[in-house]
C-alpha cells in the first residue's frame, strides 16, 4: 500500500472512531484490538492505551468469539457480516448486542483490519459499586461539604473532605458514621436518620447542636439514598453542613431588633438627606459670616443678621435629626458575610426571578461589622437595580482584597452611561418616567455602605453591562495604637493643605483665611492630596472625611499619621457625617480635633492658628 492510500485509510478510520456514537473497535487479523472509541471503552471500563494489543475475545462472549474467528479465517468473504452476541461489561455483566463486521482493504484489495460496530440491545447499566466509586473518588471531593457514603450493611465506604468538619466532629474515626456519633453526643437514643434512610429509602434532614468550649456548634445532616435497578436501597450519601454562623446571626438579630425602629427606610432617608444638606448649609452660613464682617450699612446688616439666625435654625434642625435618628455603635454586630447573604439576600432571588442571578461565595468565612438588615437591604437594592437592567444574567461575586471584602454585582445590560455615573447615587436622581420611583435606592445603599467604612463605585463589567463594586473593611478583633511622630519644617509662610471636595465651601474657607498670611494648597480628592503630601510638608491640614478618590478619607488620615508622620494636632477634621456609625468610630479612634458641618469659619480659623502654634 502506498503512503497516500495508507493516509486516506487512516483518516477514514479516525473519522469513524471520532464520530460514531456507538461502541466501535478495530481488530487485526489475529483478533487483537488496534483501536477502540470512547463508547467501547466505557462498556469495558478500560482506557484506549490499556486495550491496544489485547485480544478482543477477552471482552465478548463465546458465541461472538466463534463468529469473529470464522470471519477472520475466510479470506474470500467480503461482508458486511451481521450476527447477535454479547459484550462483557465486567465479570458479572454481559450485554446482549448486535454486531456488524466489515473489512478494511488496502490498495491491493488485501484484507487488513476488521471493524466491529456494536449495538447494545439495552441501555448500558453500570454496577452500583462503580457508581459509588465514582461519587466517592471523583465527584464528592470537589463538593465543599464533608460527606460519607454508607452501604446497605451500614459500613462506611468513603469519608470525604474530613478536614472541613468542625473540630468536635473531626475527632471521630473516619470509619464511624458521623451522624450516629452526633446522636450519641446529644445523648439521643432514638434511631439515627442514616438507618431510617436505609430502611425507608427516603431523604432525611436533621439539625443538631453540640456544645463546645467556644460555644454551640450547629450542624445540618442530610441523608440521600442510592437505588439499584430493582429500586432497592444499596447505599446512602450522608453530608454535613456547618450552619453555626447562620445561627449566630439569628441570635445577633435579636439584639438588632432593639434598634429596628431607628432603622426604617424613612429613618435612613431622613439621615441621608440631612447629611446632603450639611454641605450647602455650610457654604451658606460661611458666606453670611463673611458678609457680616464686611457690611456696614444698617439695613443690610439687619438682613445679614436674619440670615445668620435662620442658618443657625437650619443647623439646629439638621443636628436634631441626626441626634434623634442616630443608631448607637453598639447596634452594630460582627456578621459572617456568606451567612448574611444566604439567609437575607439570596432568598429574594428565587427561581421565580425573571433573570438568572448567580451568587459566588468565597471559600473562607469573612466577617464585617454592620447592622445586618441594613446592609442586606443595601445589597438587595443594588442587585434589584442590576436585575432591572440586565438582559439575562446577574452575577454577585465576592473576593478578599487585603483587609477588605469586595462584592461585585455585574449584569449583562446596557451599562451606565458615562455622563450619569456621578449622578446615580444622588438623591432623587432616576432615569425612569415612573412618578412612583423616587430615585433613592442607590442613595440609601451608598449611605449604608459608607456608614461602615466602605466605598461603592460603578464600572464597566466583564458581562458587558454595569459592575457595582462594593469594598467593605473586614472585622478586626483589635488594632495597635497609632505610633505618632512629629515632623516640622520651618518656612517663611506656614503651609496649609485643605482637602475638601465641595468647591464652593473650599473657596469660602480660603477666602475666610486670607488674613492669616498662609500659603494655602487646596485639593478635591484623596489622590490629589497624596500627590501634594509626597511633594511638600505642611504645617497644618484641614481634611474632610468624605472624599472621592482611590482611597477613603479615613485611609488618607491613617496615611498622614503613619506614613507621613504628621502629629494628630496638625490635622483638623471636618465632616457632614458625624452621626454615621463608621464616622463615629473613626472620630473616637482619631486624636485630631473635628468640626461638624455646618461650622463657623471663625472657629475653624482659631483651630488652624492653634495648630500652627503647637
């Protein structure tokens, strides 16, 4: 046979092996296997490399073997040859099948190889021991739950992911049924659910709690039976899920209920709007304060005094809203994020949801400090917004980034246009014509996230639509005291840095300080502030806590103290958000003086003078 003919022949055989959806095997003139497709490999449970050069007669019954030998012996026969026989799946099972045999000829029309097409008359059934082996050795190790496979004689065949068990249960022998161990641990003498599942052929679920040195551990045990072809229970799959965190959260929610009356949507709305009023109110009162010093006309002076009086009334009203509605810091609790989302967010997006919402949880348990229902509601608002604009799919993905947990909410919708990215979190902004849509969902969500020291931003996602990125600090058991060092550089003019993102307020502060003979540098974001701090040293700094940029105002303060070594009395903090839980905690920890907006410019000026003299 020439090389071209041989190549074409091999190509035909390869195509047959690749595309034939029934068991197919190629034999040489002695009945040894040359090649076999995947369907034949599945029947005999051997791989291709194990089959090559083996006698085919090892895998067929006696009747089929005699017929194949007869065909191979008579060179004058052409075919095709059709006969009925049997193919061996294992030592116990022979599958009845119809055989079709055809010779492959070379260029000289000499017989070369015999192709056998095998058509089982019945579907291929794998023995139960192979099914259990597959589950125990290949499938369950990739399922993040501790599991056991127990046979009908109550013997443990496999114990998988043992390291994932909680410590009290991990001590049990791997050959012992952990469900029975838990029942004994609880001094429960009734029949274990594994025995009930084997006896009744039903799925059983039971929740068990055991006491440990660190408190109660809650476990959910699930039993699922395996049936053979005669519908008899041959084994059970036993899995255990640690639900301690969900239970802890339920207990913590009892504590949270004390503050529920202060955590309604109306309350959050009032606090959010009051916070947004603080900046313009500071600008107005500051402008009036400057006018009061420069106007001498009696009539205008009276007008300015009335403006001052009403500004003070507005300030008092805003302060009272915060004082009445603020939630004490002790209202926040340590929460495991996975447990919170599984119990309070995921159920909202059931199978009835119009879009496909997928949740991807991180492996290890991660904790944050928050009010659970408030944080869950903020996630629901953002996810619901994504569902509204998505074509088909929304993905909620969680990951760890240093000391932060990052929650990404992506959709495959049209995305957020660049021209409105900065507006979508503003109160009452909405792209809908529906008069019932107030445009407050994302505003309140951002307020909640920022209240626990987090940030939220929107970018273009990998699905093509919007990607809302939420970054929240993980719960820290303790923190080291800040090591403070003082750095002074004598300059002809004192250097002052003002970091404030409200343009009108920034300009008025600069105007009110013009008599102090200062060299003032003003910036609008944390990124600009870092650049200025890298290039020069400042004698005093006025820092707004709520700022745009790649880091938060809190982090910028820590950077000034730790990295740039500024003393706390060189930094004056200003904020419109002093009643926020996160801001309260930060201000308690920070040693710098702070002013709550709206403030008197004269007070700020005095604080700056004091800071420059220190």
